[in-house]
């Protein structure tokens, strides 16, 4: 029996998306910038996908710029603003950002920018009051992740975006983990820029998007033919984008029922593991991504087992989970996200993440809880089968 519980790392591409990609590669393979019939066919597929992705967040199609993924979308948002300034300015980010935001912020720090890293509480949430107090006269951009990929916590984006708008500061959010799982409406949500990723919502890897509100100017990262409104030069990966569009449309249609189902499964897993000694839920227990369960293991007598070890042991049991952020799961180092949340270096080595998806069943949850208990009993001597 094999159970995949790493949907925050990537999701399996839906058959409908694969079919759309195959159709494009077979029949709409022209360069969408070409003016002849072959180019027009490809351009039609591209613009259909733009409409589908825009509809997922209630945006206008012309406000969507396609990228190669969420990381590029994040970089375009941060660096696209920063490159407009001849002298360093001030940027605000949270201390629990994905590396696709954290690394550009560190790069800008090295270039002389002032960067404020907002602290978070033990659940990983930013206090909006801290944000308001951090804004300076030269603050040009605020970037706060919507749903934290490692611990699942949802940030109060509406409140923080309103603070930014009232102060005349641009606001970006990485909504990669949220899109397709919770409703997003950029007509009411006070954000200026929003990053999305195809492979987090059952589309193919290699496609993403950045929503850009009307009137926002960005400098491109790439120089070339001026595709995507001059913001993303290079011939678009139309098959990938077409798959992204289909996946986005299906996610929007299924979200009302699927979100409820995922929350029920997530809470079932929490309930079944609630009595395991030393197994602490990380992130906000309730105000979190619907598909996301995460834990940190530290027993009363100080014994620990690394998240990486638990991942390997669960893999031997046929269950795929993650140790902290997927982008760092190969490194045996304390999670910077857990450390930002106040965990010790020792505890920050012990985080695991189990994320659920369309194929996850109640039986999968029940068996995973049993398997994790057995793994913990084997790896921690202080946890016997009787008390696990």
C-alpha cells in the first residue's frame, strides 16, 4: 500500500490537464507570437488559459503574466519593483517566507536595501500592528506569504493589505499554497501582486503566474522578444500553460466541496495523533491551509528524532511525507521557519509535514496514523507501543 501525502511539494497532473497539453502539442504547437494560422492556434490556447487562471482569482485576463513557476513569479514581484529604483529603498517581508521571497530579500540587503523581517508568534502568524509600525517613508513593497508551506498557517492578508494600501505601499502575497484550495478574489482582496503555481493545483510543473493590478509598473527580469506584455520575454511554454489553465478551472469548480473534505481529513489526522506524547502540532491548529498537517516531535525527557529520519522511515512504510519545507528537505539543518516561530535548534530539526490531496481517502489517514505511531515507537526508545 502506497500513500502520497506531500501535496504541498507537488501534485499529480490531472488527466484533463494532460489531455489539454497533448492536444496543444499535437495541434496548436505554433509560436504564439507568429501572425499566421499556426501561431494563431497557439495564441488561442494561450489566451484561453489566461482566462481560466484569471477566473480562479477573479482577475481580468490582462492582469495575468505567465512565468515558469511560483519562484519566478515571486522574483518578478520583488525584483520587478526593486529594479525601478536607482538607490536602495525599504522592503518588508515576514520571517516565515518561502525561499523564493527570502533569497531575493537577502540579495537586496547585500545591495544596500533596508529589509525588515517581521517576527511571528508561536503559530507563525504576523501581527498586523507590527506591520503598521514597520512601514517607513521609503517603504516601497511589502511581501507576506498567504499560506505558509511548512506549517500551514494562514496570514491575515486582508488586514495587512488594507494597512499597506492606506499607507500607499505596494503589497504582494505568495498565494501558491492557497490558490485552488481557498477562495481568492483580487477584486476585494487588497493586494497589488499575487504569485500562483500550476503544479500546486494539479497542473504540470513548469508554469506559474503573477497577478499584477492595473497601474503597477514592473521591470522585467529577462530581456528579449517582449512576450507577456514585455514582462516575461521568451516563447511561452504553451502546453504547460494550457494544462495550468485546465487545472485552475477544475480547481475553481471543485473547491467548495473539496475544501470541506480536506479539512475533515486533516482534522481526523490531528485527532488520531492527539495523544502521542511530545507530538506537537506546528502552525495555527485551525486558521491554516485546509489540506495541511504539520508536527514537531520533542519528548519530555529531551529525546528527539529528526524530521528527515521520520521521512525515511515513513517512506519504507510506503507513505510519502516531508520534513519541513520541501525545498529544504534534503538538508539536515534546523528549519528557519520553526526557529522564527520560537522553536529551539533541536526542536527545529524535528518538523514533519503531511499534506493531503484529491486522492487522499479516510483509509489513507487511518493507516498513516497507525504507521506513524509504529515508526515513533521504533525510533524513540522512550515511546513504547503502549504509550504511542
